[in-house]
């Protein structure tokens, strides 16, 4: 039976610990990259949506101005 004080056992423990540390580092790095790319995509979608809302407000402002001019006779000069 292999005892815990043999050098091969400690070498295997070290190799497995290094491999586990490497895998955890790799997964954490990839997770951060995915989160950053998702936030970037969300930022782009929000900016595009706000631009659409801004266009709608501009169109509504033009319509309201036309109604006010028509109602109060401002355009008949």
C-alpha cells in the first residue's frame, strides 16, 4: 500500500493542485470576458433604443407644434 510520505504521492498532489488552480483561473477569466461582452452588447442595445425614443419624441414635438399653429391660427399671417 502506498503511504502518504512517499515522494510520488506528493508530486501527484502538487500536479493535481496546479491543474485545479489552472482550471479555476481559466474559468474565471472566461467568465469575466463573457460578462464584459454581454454588458457591451446591452450598452449598444440601450443606446439604439434611446435613439429610437429620441426620434419619436422629435416627431411628436413636430406634430404638437403643427397642431398648436393650426389651432391658434399662428400659421395664417
